[in-house]
C-alpha cells in the first residue's frame, strides 16, 4: 500500500522508537530490534482488506448484479437436485500460497541441493522447471524424476518444510487469508455433492471435514449422492487431486509419501488414461455438472485438463450438442473469444465477473449469488 506510512525499512517514528529502547544495566540504554517493516506490512494489508470490504458493502444490488454473469438455469437446477460438484483450484483454497507445481518443485530442489547429497541430474531438473511456458503435464513428469533421484520420503519432508516457510511469510504480508476463509464459507453455502480440490487448507477442513482418498472408496463417495441423514457439510466428500502436495500449515496429511511416484514411469502409470484415477475424473465430469473456480489458467493444465478434454470428446461422440456445456467456470475478465474457444475445445462455459468492481471477493460473490439463486428457485416452486 503506497500511502501507508512506515512501510519502508528506514527510521521508525518517535513513538515506535521510544518503545524500541529499554534500560540496560548501569543505566545505559540498548536498542531493541523491532520488525517494523513486517508489522507495517500486516497493518497495511489489514487496512486494505477493510477498505475493500467497506467498498463492497456500499455497492448496490444493481451494481453487484451487473458485475456478475447471469447464472444458467441448468447449473442452478443441477445444484438444487444434488447433481453437481465443485473443482477448486489452489487460488481459491490457498490464495496466500501463490505456488504452481513447477514453482514448488524448484523450491524443493533448492532445499535438497542446499542440504547436500544430490547429484547433478537434480540440478538439471531445476533448469527445465524454469523454462517459460512449461506445461503442467511436464512438471508432473519431472516430479517422478525428482522422486527417483532424491527419494519420495525426502521429497515429502522437504515439501512440507518449504510450504510451512513459504506460506507463513505470505500470510503475514497479505490480507488474502481473511478473504480466503470467507470464500470457502461461501462455497460451503452451495449444496454441491462433492468437492475436488487442488490443495487443502484449515478453512476447507473446517467446512468440509469428510476427506477421502484417491482410491475406489473415495471415488465411489464422490460419485454418489449425499446421505440425507447427515449434516450437509459432513456428508460431502473432498478428494484432493494428485499429487496431493499442496497443503496449508497445520492441516494433517490425509496421505503420506506413499502417494508420491517413485519414478517418471510411475507417474505415467498413475495418470494413464485407462487407470482408475483418470477414469474417475472423466466419470465425474460426465455424470455430474461440474463448476471450476480458482484456477490460474483454463482449461487447467496437466492431467485434469486432459480429463476435461477427453470427457468432452466422449460426450460429443455420444451426440451431445456442441452448445450444451460439459462444465462451468467462474473466471474474472474473460474475453468473448476466449470463452468461445473454451466451449468449443473442452465444453467449458465461462461465467465471468468484474474483478475491478468486486476485487478479491469476486469468487466469493459468485458462490453467494449461486446459493441465492438456488434458494430463490426453491421458493418459486
């Protein structure tokens, strides 16, 4: 925040300086080091969040509606009939993380090299990870290469350490944690039957405690309808996407190092289109109405994007209309041309929102609008 005072590393103001000086032995004074830049960053972030919240409260209903795309009746009906799932990207779950898979793997390699005991091939992997426009699918394969050289138990430990260090620093300097908690609460207000998540956070755990594994039992739970005799939030299973590395500090691991590959060929086997996990993703996309949110790119990269494209091709081969979408996505600022290409290439219908009006709470307002549309539809009947 440019207008926030004391945001630099210069001299502290007199009031702070007075606090930072304490009496030493013999009547002498000694300075106490204060983390002025860090404290100032936290204050500025909180102030910015409060200003954005006040601005949203001042927006009238007409302004809010104009900032959101109209919600298709087919989506609202699918949600109401307990026939929908939400696919949450890391940007929706851990907005303070800001790490893609390639970024995380680079940090893991840096940590491993610094600790020692790795050969030159691992350094070569890092060089490939910094290539511009590296496909997510190739980063997934490189994870297998790294595990083969470093060992998946060590990769698991290093990843946890990297995420703790990176996430703590980002959360202290950002207001996005507060907005992330509110966003997950908005997701929970929509009666989705299941959640497929790229990452796990404390907020996600609080609202969706029914975590299931990437196995036949977990797949069956995600594909089935929720139990009517259970509280809604506890009846909805959460499946974390492979490889399951992104996890917020403090969230217990649902799986361990055994979920990681042992080699590149192990990745190829796990993500083989005839394997149980990719088949589950395609079955989910074909049998449920899916809503994507919080993805840094559309269609998502890697194996999820491939599952989306294959499911769309299979639907088209069975006679589905080219104008009838396979899934929907909340996106900020999508162009008409990009929206048309997504619909044609992978059956993804873009529901845009104006981030200039809604700010960081754009996704939250989209989910709240969807929850409101479901309630209004029920009342109308």
